[in-house]
């Protein structure tokens, strides 16, 4: 029995030695293969045994074939915009890819490298082909697509037609989700699945004023018109631009309206022209001269509508287009005209220029319409100052006389 166990033990020892020798021989055989390790591939192309130059050429040829046509087809509105390799300077970084491939089994640690190469030879090792492109050009393509597809929302609006308030529904807009489109495009480029079709992601944008916000607006609360010389072309242009920017403003109950915030800065880029403005008591050339006539017209309209002025400043000296003490000057970033909607329902400001007239209308709810007739009065005092009053009348008789302010003589 003892001899039998000894024989079996010797056989087992022999088998272990044989297996070890065969494994070592396999490892040494794999280790001694020239070029890139066995089992290494990129984009399903075997790089095993290749030297660096051959591997780079193989990958470059593969990439050239993949990019001979369209790279990405952007789909929108039943149209297609094609993007080709040259549009973003698309290329592959075969050199870096091959460097990564050569690192397999080349750390300098014999045992670690031998094991890594043995595993690689049996299971394979994928080294993704790196690509490179001009990111700025890709961003520009996306920006241009966004501009092409953008549709700004249209606010619902009110207008007066034969004494009746009419409401026109607004319209949704749309814009490109540029961040998402960039991410999708970058993934498509990295995946090397050319050509890739991308449906451009769009976001719906709602108008700032919807039809439902105007449901309580059913009457004209007040209107005021002032006149200007159309021969002063630039000044006339500025009045028209300011009136356009003002028109369509909705002011909710309790909300304070700011003329400067609503109309915006007076810049050439915004459509304004150079025309005389009053600065430090002198009439000098400036951008946006004439805008004060729009703010002054609005001031009179809101007073007639029974609204509450919050911030109002007189011109340095009287202006010809308004009664004394009933003007309201503005200067962007310096002087603003503000009023509060002290009524129970929203009010809607409508402004228009017709010939030599600029008109501001205040629309609102019938329940907010004053039961009195409102009139304005500007009186020049003995000392040369001027005072403004708001008169509330019933059947032509003044029921209440509200003092507003006094403008001192400069």
C-alpha cells in the first residue's frame, strides 16, 4: 500500500511539473512575440504583432474610410443639415492610440506583464481609437443651428377696435437645447458610428403674457396723446422705438412699473438715434433724445387712469410738448419714472405713433374704472414754480382736487 501511494504521489508531482513547464513556455512564447501584444485590438481591428508605424497606418486607413462621407446628419423641420469631416477638422489620434496599445505587457514587471499578456491573448483587449476635432467649430455649428431654429414666443396682446377691447392670443416659441445637442454630438463623434442621425432637441418657450392673463382687461381706463415735429427725423425715430418697447406691458396689481427697465437702454444697437437731450440744463446731442416725450405721455395717461406715481422728475426747464408740471423726464441708469398699479386687476399699456402723434392707452377692468371723470391741471405759481393737480369730477363739478407735486424754478 505504501509503495502504491508513493507511486501516485510521484505521478502527481510529474503532472504539476509538466503543467508548469507548458504554462511557462506559453508565457515565454507570448512574451517573446514582437510588436504589440497578442489579443490587442482597436475598433475590431487586430493590432497584434504590429510595430508602431504599421499600427498607425492601419488605423489611419480605417478612419479615412469611416469619414469619407457625412459624419453627422442634423434633422429638423423635415430638413437635414449635413456635417462633414472638414467642417470640424475631424481626425483620429492614431499615435496616442498605438502608444496605449503598446503599454499592454510593457510595465517592466516580468510577472505582472506576463500575466497581463497571457490574459490578453485569451480574452483580448480593446483600445478605443481616439479622435480629435475643433471644438470651437462644433460649437459654432450648434450656435448657428440654434439661431436658425429659434422662434421667439409672441405675447398675447390687447387693442382697441371701434371702442371694444380685442384680445389676440399669444404663440409659443421654441429654442434649441444647445447643451444636450452638444453632448449628443460629442458622443456620436466618439462612437465612430458615421454617419449618425441626430434629431435636434427643442424646448418650447412660453410667452411672458398669455391670453389668460388678459381675461380681466375689458375697457379703456384712460388715453393721452402728445405731438411732435416729424421734421426732426432722429427724434421722431427715438419716440417710435420707445413707444414700441413700451407697448404691450402688463402691470399686475400692486406691481411697480419702471420705465427704464421696460423700455431698456438708449443705445444705437437698440435702434436709437442721436438727437438733442437736456443734460445739466443744456440741450446737447445725445443718443435717444425724444424718449422723455414717451415717458411724459405715459405719466399723463396713468394719472388719468387713477394710478399712483411712485417716482417722477421734472425736466430742467419746461418742455413745449407738455403742460407745466405734467412732464416726466428719464435718463437710463440715472432718472427713472415709476408708478404702482393700485387697482384690483392688471392693467395693460398700449402705445403707438401715428404721424406726429404719440398716444398711450391704459386698458384695464371695468370694475377698476373710476366713477369720476379725471382731469389734470398744471398751474404756474407766482414765484414761477408750477404745481400739478388731479381733478375728480362728477357731471362737470370738481368733487376732489388732489395735489400731486410742485416743480421749483431752476
